[in-house]
């Protein structure tokens, strides 16, 4: 197994130092959204309850990223009481035809930081689905901290896992049927990063080809040995919610696992940077993730 890498970002980053991080491949793929369906390569992807449709312009600062317009649409998966709200975004140009499931932190799929990250992943050529893991009841910044454990206790983890696999099945039915993607990637933050370990252990390489967990919380180490695909674990060494020792245990038990620890960084630094130092390391973490996705999904296809 690989040893834990303690990562300290260089003081300056030249363009040559980024050459190993490959940009997305240029593929003739386009998902123009309409009111009731998405067309791609002549196929239609049916959405049961599209609600609104927006087009976003993604402004990525990393100098070697070719960022194009990103399409975004709200949708519902399944019908009735079992319907799951979700957000789907994809690159208008340079789409590599690969699907990504993004599992949010406790603030839910509508949170601006999570959506900004999804847009940025889509800017790199991917089709990103962000499901509502909390069925309209995420943790809110305005809620008293004293009630957090009660809120956590009210979550039905089995229901959340079912919703994740329902969302995965939706991607399989829609994307694979359209000839877009055979294997998917999964990314998770915090709460979603912890669940990602369970999801990959249950999936065992059936649908997901790679996984990236950012500072996962409440990780069940006992299932790590069941993970069959490359797994990248990213965290900071100043994170009280994500123990580096727990990540080491996962690495020791999961084949093809790599842990990268950023020196001095705390919880949420990669998708909720709070300082210039966070920004700098968030940039490097994103590039590592992008490389992991490219090597495990785009290159393989």
C-alpha cells in the first residue's frame, strides 16, 4: 500500500509544474437542455419533472483549464413519494461523455459551494449529477449547533443509500442507453465523503470506476476491504472531523487507495476555502481529483 502523502503546496506554481494534469479530452458531445428532455447524439434522455433551466458561464482560474459554458437543469428522479430532486450540469463543449455522481456535505445539493464545484467539474468535460440526499431537509447554517446530533439522528442512512443507488441507476439508464458512459465516477464531501466508502463497498466496481472522498466524516473502516476501484482520499491535517488515522486504515484495507493530506488545512478547505492559503491548496486538490478522474475514466474509455 502507498504511504500517506503529506502535501505542502509550493510557494509559487509555474505553468510547467501543471503539465502532468491533463485537460479534458475533446469529444463531440452536447446535451442542450429543453423543457422536457435532453438530446445527445440523437438520443433523448427523459426527465420526469424538470423544473427550471439555466445556463451558467464557468470562470475557472487554473490557467490550463479550457472552461466552456455549462448547462444546468433541475430534475426529479422517480415519481410520487419516492421522487428524488437532483441537479444535473454538463459542459456544452469538450464534453468527454463521462458521468459523475456528486454527494454533497450536510448543507445539501442546493448549497452554492456544492453547485459551484459541480459547475467546475462539468467545465472539465463531465456530466455531473447532484442528488438531494436529505429530501429537502439539509442542515442549515441558521440552525442551533446544539440540535446537530438530533438532526443527524433523524437521518435514515439506509434511505439515503437507497437514494444514491436510485440516482446511480438513473444515470445508468439514461447515459448508458444514450451511449455516453459505461463507468461512472463518484465524488463526496464530508457527509457525502463518508457515505462514498459505503457506496463503493456495496457497488464493488459494478457501476463506479473511481472514487474521490474529500475529508469524509463517520467513515466505516470495516467495509473498506470490499472496495474494488481506485480511491483517492483528500483531507487536511488540521481537521478534527476527519482523522488522518482513519484514512490510513482505509488505505491499508482498500486496494488501490491513495491518501493525500494537506498540511495546515482544516475541514472543507477544498470546496469551501476560507483564506488565500485554502484557495491555493483547494486548487491543487482539484487538479489531483481531475487527474484521478481522467486516468480512471476518460483514459480507460
